[in-house]
């Protein structure tokens, strides 16, 4: 088995004295893990950082084994060393991609969405909203997309401000008012990219996606949301990294 593909590095860990195990999201082959010979070297360590765009060349004797790969940088990842919250966002996006998407399944939409998020990380005013949108996309990629097109009760397309925790469908203000304490808030930016951000919108968005990610992805495997996701939520709510 052999292929070459554009990819984004999601993370790596050292393996043995000189090698590394890397996880990447490829454009047309999905999430892949591979052994990188010489991954501990000075030349390769910078390439193994989350967010680095690479050309990923993979080889394995059969489809079931962990193969070998080589990486060649095809660009530069976001420069966020002076932006701790942005760096946390990058690390969280990489970790959530790896945790949510099943390996070796094509997720071309997620690849392009992650690329867009990485480009947006340089703009602190907008990337948190794009991050929340990215998580809604991850839910859709694994079959649990939210239906925000119309009110689940009346079919109306107007004044949608809640989401049902049972169905993942939008609910209008009038239909949901009596149950507001049991519903999740729907921030306007998830309905239209033209809508501005108000205080609390990012927090509401993270609570919304976090609820369904926990229910559908993590709880079935007796796991909580990753610790880095909880840290990001706290950082964006408080406006600081810790």
C-alpha cells in the first residue's frame, strides 16, 4: 500500500531513540498515523508541529499495519508563539480532529475546513467563531450534524435562538420560551456568517458543540471531552489562556 497526499500535521510523539509516530489529516485519505524515521532530528522536529502543511508519502506492506512515512513541508503553519490563546486553539483543533474523526476514512471537507481555521488563527477577532463552526463540521462528518435550518416545532425559519438537546434541531423563540432552561442557546453566527458577535456568543457556541460531541463521540467510549478542549473553553470565556 502506497500513496502521496497533501496533509496537515495533527501531532507527533517520539518513538524509540530517533523515530516518531505522527498523526496527520490528509486531503483524500483521512486521518493517518505513521512511523517517521529520524523524527527526533532537528530537521524534522519543526515539521512535526501541529498545523504544519506537508506532503505525506505513506508506505505499508498491508492496510492493517502501521506504515512508514516521509514528510516534506509544503508551507508554514500559523506563527502563534506570541499568542498563547491562539496557540491553544491550534493545539485543540488538532487534538479534536484526531479524536473525533475515525482513521483512514476520507474527510475532504474537514481537511479544507481545518485549513481555513489555520489561516484564520492570525485574526483573534474572528477565529473563535470559526473554531466553533469547525466543531459543527466535525459533528456533521461523523453523522451527527445539527439541523439549524428551521424550528423543530413549527417549521418556521425566523427567530431561531435555541437548539433542542434531544434532537439537535433549532427551536424558535416563541416555541422554546416555556422550555428555555432545558434548551441550548443558538448563537446567531452559526446561522449566518454575516451576523456579528455579541457577548456570550462564543461561550454559547462552545457549550452547544461540546454537548453533542460529548454525547455522540466521547461518552459512548466512557471518555470526557479532552482536557485541552476544556482549557480552550475556559480561555475563550475568560479571555486568557489559563
